[in-house]
C-alpha cells in the first residue's frame, strides 16, 4: 500500500466530509485528472480501516490504468496528486467555516479591482456583523484588525488628501488584538509553569500594565478579564483577583464567545485546584460550581462532547463533597458524551472513585485495573486511590510496596513540576509514617498534615491519622 500520509488524511474525515471531497474532486476548477478521481473511488470502499488484498500497489495500478505496464513512479505521482488535493480540500473547508475571512478577501479584491460600489456593500455588511453583532472573541479582534487594515489601504489607493479615521481605527483594532493576545500568552505561561519545571520569560513590564490600565483596557471586557486572570496567576495569595474573575463569569449576559469562555473557566478552575492542594477546602465547592456552570451553559462542552479530564474532575470534586447521588446521575448523563477513544478509561476510573467512596473496594479495584494509564493524571490519581484502598482494606504489605514504587517514580520523573511532585511525595511520606506508627514520628504528623502547603488528599490523611491516634 502506498502513501500512508494519504490514508491518514482520508481517515481523519468523517463520512459527510468524504461525500464533500468526492464533489470537490469532480470539480474541474480544482481537478481535471479523471485518474485521480478513479484512485479515490478505489480507496473509498476500504474506509476507515484500509485493509485487504485489493489495496496492494499492483492491484490499484490495474484498477486505474487497466492492462498498461506497471510503472511505480507513475503510481507514486498519482498518490501525490490526490494527497495535494485533499490538503487543498482541508484548506478550503477551513476557509468556508470562517465566513468573515471570505468577506475580507472579497473586500480586498474589490478594492484592488477598483469596484467602489461592491466595496461599499461588503464593507457595510462587515460593519453590521463586527461592530453591531453580539459576542466578542479573540477571533473577532483579529478579524476587525484585518478589516481595518484593508480599509486603510483602500483609502490610500483613492489618494484623497483629507483627514480620515480609517488609520485610527486600524491602530485601535491592532492595539486591542495585540494586548488581548499578549495577555492570553502570558497567562498560559504562568499557568503552565505551575505544572512543569521550566520557567518562561514573560517580558511584561509594570509600565506595560500601567498603559493598559490607563487606557481602560481599550474598552474590552475580554481584555479586562484576562488582565484579572494575569493578576490572579501572578499573585495567587491575593484571593480578591479570583473573586473578581468569578464575578465576571457570573455576570448575566456576559458578551464573550464560548471559545474564549472555555479557557477563562479553565484558568479559574486551575486556580482552585492549586488552592485545594494547599488545603483550602472552600475551593472544592468553588471549583465544582465552576465546572457545573461551564458544562450547563456550554463553554466546557465542545463538538465532541465533554473532555475526559473535566468529567473526571467533576466526579472527584463532587465525591469530596459526598454528593454521591448527584454523581451517579452525572456519570449516567455525561459518559455518553465523552470522546470514544477516552470513554472507557474515563468511565472505569470514575466508577472506581465512586465505588471507593461508597466502600465497595472490590468493585473499585475491578474498574481500576481496566484503566490504561496513558495519561499522567490518571496514573497519579490511580496510585493515590489504590493506596487508600489498600490502607482501608488492611493490605499493609501491598500498600508499602505501592508507596515505595510510587515514591521512586515521582523522584525520577523529570516532567513533573517541583510543586506537583512535592504534593504527591508528601502524601507518600505521611502515609508511610501512619502505616509504620513509629511513636517518635506520630506526634509530629499532625503538624505535617496541617501545615504542608502542597499535599493531595489532606482530609483523608487527617481522618486516618485521627483514627490511628485513637482520637
């Protein structure tokens, strides 16, 4: 079989897209080679697995060229031509899904062809959609900047010597686009630094921030929200920034597109997660409510349904609040919306969590052993859950072995941030001391559990410590 690249491209299409691609190939504007169309007709019945005897190169060559002598180079060129066409199809589909980009290209073309009536008509349409239409998103900022640039070039072409605001609009839209996206990048850097070891060069000065404040965030709620996220990430100890962010999210009629709201919700949720690891239990309820709002209102859902990580986090948070009945209904309602490739893993892991919390340890382990640990978060969570099951089942030997292997893994892993690594190492060390019940260490453990800034499952450790001390 030739061209694994081509097969992968075709496999990435759904059945509706394959119908559209066949129409695309039939258009002489894009393709005038009937042999390319014939190649696709040969390949398509084998979608999506592309296996079988009819797919060897000699069989394909005969199906396209009949009894002509086999020419490997000719067949390679044919595969290459079809590959280039499906790449063009992907690009055309992407542009068609962004109607403003088509309108901008048309506006620029009408200006270049000297067609003022057509230019004014398309310009009025863009004005209605971009200035008067609803939600604001980073994509709209980018489109407005492009639109202003085209209008400024159009004004220059007319060579009219008079004052015109098109240059001012271009400058304003460029500033909005720049400041928003610069803030988004910096927030992503700060957020990612909490997970991984390396640090980014933020290159944001106090003067830059003062300029943004003095210009009142260029009249953009979205820029103001990202500025608030930046403050919350830069100074996590000042919780008023988080409160301000949540206030923005709960404003009725907030004019921000779902694509941006999703990232904003996740920034707020990640902030809560770090606070929870520091032992601030009030953020469990905050994080759960953010998830509920984001899922019910739509931003935390996408065209493929619900993220397996969001699904898992909702279950974990609700279990900590002992909302067992609600979790059962949540799993039943949203498990079918998980992406197919993640569905089994997410379902088994979260059922294991639910069964553990409701004291059905055997069933919890049955589901846990069916989880494939392809993701680091699943691995970390599963190790902690299994340790808790071993402890509460009295399987001390298995528990000590698990603590030992988990500790070695954490110390050797170079991808985990220092904070995340310390969070789980503290759990292992404290649990080990509780299991060993060394009198000289037990009295010190209360302070370690209460005061360790980075610690997972603090409440559970406090519970078993109290039980071990007979409190």
